[in-house]
C-alpha cells in the first residue's frame, strides 16, 4: 500500500502489461469514498427505478375510485345538457328524435358502474335519463 488508508487495486489507464510481454502492471490508488459512492449510486438507482415503476400503478388504482364516488349529479340547467335536450326521465320527453326504449342505460356513451357519461365529464346521470346524443350500443 502506497498511501495510508488507500488501496491500489485498479489498473492505471496507462497500463501496458497487456500490450508488452513481461511489463509490470501499474496500479493507481483508489480513494475509500470512491467505493462507497459506487454502491450508493447503484442502490439509489434501483430504489428510484422501483419507485418509477410503482408510481403509475398507485395512481391508476387510487384516483379513479375516488373520482367515481365524487361525481355530482348533472344539473338540468347545465348549458350542454340544455343544448342536447337532456331530461332525467326518458319517458317524459317530447323531443322528436326520441325513440321509445332509448335511455342512458342502453347508450354507448354511458358507463353504468359510476353513472358517468362521456358528454358530461365530471357529472353522473341517471340510467333512465335521455339526451339527443343517444347512441345505440
């Protein structure tokens, strides 16, 4: 060991032993912190990698449940609801485009699990409601 507390295990970049037969291998000193930093960086990299993979899964499973429970009922006086002739009870509509048996429950835009409609993001609508944008399944 050349220096106190320093190991000499890493070959020098000028090492000619592989090119010249019989040449002595030159070793350079390695600082103890260099070994610790290599381990710390590797460990930190693995931790961040695991966190990066887990974060989207946590968001995927945590947020939709909270949003589904918090959807308020669509107000009848909502501007888009008025424009689409939205009514909470399909049986009571007099709109000329209404076909008997068509309501939100059998509309392609309606999600039954949370009462959401793609036309009214952030709101829930009853399954027996209807609007002029009704699309058959």
